[in-house]
């Protein structure tokens, strides 16, 4: 109890020096949207508000978001895999987890296991680097737009699109063409984090994140936020 109190005092002391924290993210439907709307922003606001820190939200394509943190023009980006970048500092507690899946046309391809991707044209959003987690050689295509990538699968210009399951589902809902032959199958699960810049400030903000998200969890408020969202199945704390 004494050690926890000491940590809280240290975090609180440093937090008093920080008035604002700048987060940047690719736009995720329902997750990170304009005007600090969306589940990821809402959770982040609650976490930092416990230390009287105001969250400033920015949107940018994924690689641009990463670059803004690397160049110290933002404090963190949303949705990084652990140790994805060596210039980033990672908290201990994740916010989310990607249920990574492949989208493919069942009339042209099949998917039983990872080996089915061998030497196939496999695409994902620029910067995600899914090939770091898969041990088969692929003809990888890094893409900028999910909707355009889905069309590439539909019209045979891409064998598989690799993406978070929820993001695929939300994107497919927007598509007006016949999707009856498009199939989504899970590959793996990867925890995602806020990734902070590797500075004294970034390290302290990561500590504040870990301390305050535990406080939200212990109060029961965090669980209620997840239960009301599309992310209830990836709650970061075990019951």
C-alpha cells in the first residue's frame, strides 16, 4: 500500500507540470474521429483527466501519426503493436487488441492456415508491418485506403487483405457492391498500445497512463465504458 501511494504521489507531482497531452491517430470509425470523438479518445481523456491533463486529439494517416511522435510533434499515437518502433516508449497496459484477419474472395482463394498466404499478393495498410509476425514469404502490398483495398480483393488485384476484424466489418458495411463471395477469417490477435515518444516526458506520460487506467479499472468505470462499446471482448484487465 505504501509503495502504491508513493507511485501515485510521484505521478501526481510530475503530472502537475503537464497541462496538455497531444495524441494522434489514423481515423478509426467509432474509435478515433474528429473533435476528440470515439472510444479510444474517450478512454484516453478519462485516463489523463485523473491527473488534470487535457487531451488534444489529432488525426493523420498511420505513418504520418508515427512520424509526428518520432519528431516530438505529438506525445503518442494510437494503435501500435508492442515494440513496433524502437524510438517509442510503451506502457505496460494495452488499450485494445487487433483480431487480425484476412479478407479474400472465396471463388478465387481459400484460407485454412498461414501457409495459404505463401507467394500470394497480400495487402495491408501502410505502416502496419504484419509481415513481422508471419513466417511465410508473401508478395506484400502496402496500401493507403481500406475501401480501395477491399475493391482490389473484389476485382482480383489482391489475393488477401490483412486488417483488424472490426475495421474490416465496418468498412464492408460501407460498400454497395455484392459482397457475398468475400470471406473474413481470423489469423492472430495482437495487443495494441498508445506509443509515447522516448523522452522523459513520454516515459512519465506512459507511467501516468498505467497508473490511472488501473484506477479507472478499480473504480468500475473503465469496464462500463468497454461494455457499452464495440470493444467489450478485448477488455485489457482479466476479470
